[in-house]
C-alpha cells in the first residue's frame, strides 16, 4: 500500500495532483503529460496510486478515459496492478470500467505472490466482484505461490457465502495447498463448523491427509480433536471420517490423549476406534500413552473398553 509518511517522494506532478484530488489541475495536465504510466520513486504508476487512495472516484474516471493508459502496469514491490487493488477493495464499478475501456485485459493477471484479481476478492469476501470476474472468465481454481485456491482462502477466513459462490461456480472442494492441506482441513482446524458442514454437503473428502514438519498425520478429524471440539468431531464422524487413519494406529485418538480430550475419546470409541494400535513415534498403545501423559480418566476409560 502507498505510504504518505514513510517514503519521501520526488516531485511527480501527476501523483501529486492525484493525492491532492485537484480535478482542475488533473484535466490540464493529462493531455500534455509525457508518460501517463510513469512510476513514482516508490514504484507506483498513477492508476495504481489512484486506486490506493480512498474516495478518489473522479481521479480514477479521468485516468481510465486516457487512451495512453496501460492498466496492467504494476507497482514495483508486490507487482500489483489496478485490477488487483480494486478487487481487494471490492470496487466493482471501477473493475467494470477498466474492462469496458480495455476489453482485452487478461482477467487472471498475477502478482509477485501469484494472486489473481479473483484471489484478491476472495481474500476480502467480495462476492459481487468474484461473480463478475467469473463472468469475465477468471479461473475459479487459480493458485497463489503457496498453491492456495480462492476456496482455500475463504475457508481459512470463515467466509461462508463466498465459499458457496465459489463451489457453485465449480471450485474444486478437494484442492490442496502446497503442504497438502484441503479446504475442509483449513476450516476444521479453525473450528468453522458451518463451512465444514457445507463442504461435506458438497462432497468434500472427510479423510484428506496432510503432514506437519515432524511427519505427524493430520486429517479434518485430527484437527477437530486438537481443538477439543466435540460438535465438530461428531459432524465429521457422521459424514464418513475414518477414525483409524493412518491405519496401524489412530492419529485422532492419540491427538485426543495429547490434549486431554475425554469426550473426544468417548466419541471415537463409539465409532470403533482401534484401541490397540501403537503410536509410530514411541510404540505405545493408547492406554500406555494416556498413562504416560497422566490422563488417568482417559486411561481408565480406554482400559474399560479394551
């Protein structure tokens, strides 16, 4: 974002006029300015600079009408152009104006971090912008530099209505990011119950598996156990979550023991969790693991159900 205090700017007449919102001077300088796309000393072309300003509609209107304007010129640091900024801010009218004036602008132009305008809109829950960009042909499963899709972004921020729009426009509910975490897992590990229910209803895989840097197994169910969220745990089990992943032991059960989630253990036992599988890290059974961690209530319950 442009900063007025941290970076001292050189004299760039067009940028100065945009900042001052002097419409009269703007109309005078536009026909004679040599390069309407010239960046200032902090790397902002005039159009992007104007998009960053709040309540600057008149300046934007004058700039967009200039035939020499290139709407794809980006600022230097993040490589964001006007479409990225406007999508992030939810300025649908100006996005439409750019496409009307420059119909051949690529709708999936990317920033330095791989963000498309649609991803920028999804981050900020701008449903109307997303719908318009889709009409213009934007990729619904575009990926940023972390391989996150718009749906993964919205599930991470609990934007239910945006999730619905994306899925109903064909978003892949089982797409995973760079570390194999799905939209469902992102929602589950944050306790976003309504999004979890919606994704399951739309056919999301309840048994998607990812691993952390220590090679620990995570599924949506394991994430629910980590949160000690019995409501979420029940929803996942009712919708097909396998309580015995990865197979030779139950990662969900060991997570419950680790965090002292007694109610979770009870629900897993009801779902026929394996009480004899040995944990890969220390070779202990669930009973031995609970005893070692001084989870005596859990250890006693497991022992009674062996």
